[in-house]
């Protein structure tokens, strides 16, 4: 969402940059090279716009494979409508079903397409899916839906041991008019603290080694970090800052959605500023997921 700019005066660019236009008539016989003036003006405008502020809205939610708490009801169509109302430009999803062979026969409203495609539909033209958990009847993982082009993505396996399969879905987004791409990482960490510690170290390693130091980064998802150990590690080792901690001094309570007690879901940024982070309201979200979704405006 590019900030709107008032109409400029004849001598002023949309960014507030004053263009040096001759105010007296030139000497007789000497012509002004208007093509050169236009080229210089466009160069100046481009230089200013490349550093001007730009913001976009992000949303993160664990969708629990499209089922309500305790898998009592399949509500993915309702969830899709609720996600659309947020108006987010980039959506981070956890526990997204890529395929399930038996559910279509059990539920009349089960979509024929993978859930991330069903959710993206005509609103988010770009999406990426990282398959993490594979089982007899299908698989699920993380997904990112974006209104901006996803020029590259990678799903990094950060599973430690046992049945828990986890991944970091790393997407590189091309923002119109910006020379530097935004890196979006969708996270769903393990339930065991020893596993999470190793997975956080892998996340720090990814950000530190695989992403340019000057590039904007947004990391969002379900961290399962009920002991709040991730903040210091991510800040010291990857320069990532949580937007709710910056705004209110604490991460948001998100689980369980009906009466949130644990601060499990997070939005971290680097080389960006988080504005107006919010926990989305109990109605209708507590009916749609066991995690309360988070949203924030990200300024570059």
C-alpha cells in the first residue's frame, strides 16, 4: 500500500524535492535542452522514491488444517472469507493441508485444490507451500500468500527427531519500485524446548548467512515459545525484533484462541518497522482457529 502523495506544485516533485528550473529567459540564441532537463528530473525522482517509505500489511495464523478446535467441524470456506476481510498483502499460514485422500469423501465443502490455492484464490496471485509432515493419506506444512511477486522460495527442513516434522518457508518478495527484495519466512517450531532451541539457531543461521545484511526481513508464525526464550536469541543472533514487544513490551497472547493465555505466535522484523500490531478479535476467529491471528503494518 503505497502512501498517497498530494499533487505537486509546478516546481516540486511528489516527494517534496525541489527541481531547479530557470526563472529568467535564456540568452538569445541559446536553447534549453528539454530532453536533458526531463532526464535529470526523472533521475532525481527515482533516487528519492527508492528510499521513500513503503508499508504493507501482514497476517499470520495457524489454520489447524481447516478444522475447528478438536477437529469437530471443517470450516476452511469460512476461514477464507475471514482472512480476506483483513486486507493483508502478505499472509503467513501454518498447518496448511496440501493434500488429503480421505477428507473429500467425508466433507461436502472440502475443496478440490490444495488449501493454500483455495485460500489464495483471486486475492493473492502468488503463493508458496512448504511440505513438512507427510503421512499415509496426505501432507501439510507452511504457506505464504502474497500480492507481490515471489521471485524465489525454499522450504528448509528443521526437523530434529521423532514424529514432529518442521520447516522454515523462506520466500523472497519483489516490491514494486524497490531495488531490494523483502524476505518473508513462515515459521512453525517444535513443541519440545530442546528442539525449539536448535530450530531457532537454524533460523538465525538462515537470516545471518543467506540474506543480505541490508535486506528487509519479516519472520512470522507459530513459535510454540511459551517460555519466551526466542526474543533474546533472535535479537542478539539475527537482529530480529518482535513487533508486539516493541509496541507494548510483551508478545501477544494467542493460544488458545477462545481464552488466550500463551504467547505462541509472533511477528519479527529486521530493517523494517512494525506499526499497529493487533490480535484479531475473538469473534469470529476463535471459531475458526485454535490460535488467535496476528496482523501488523510493516514499514520499509
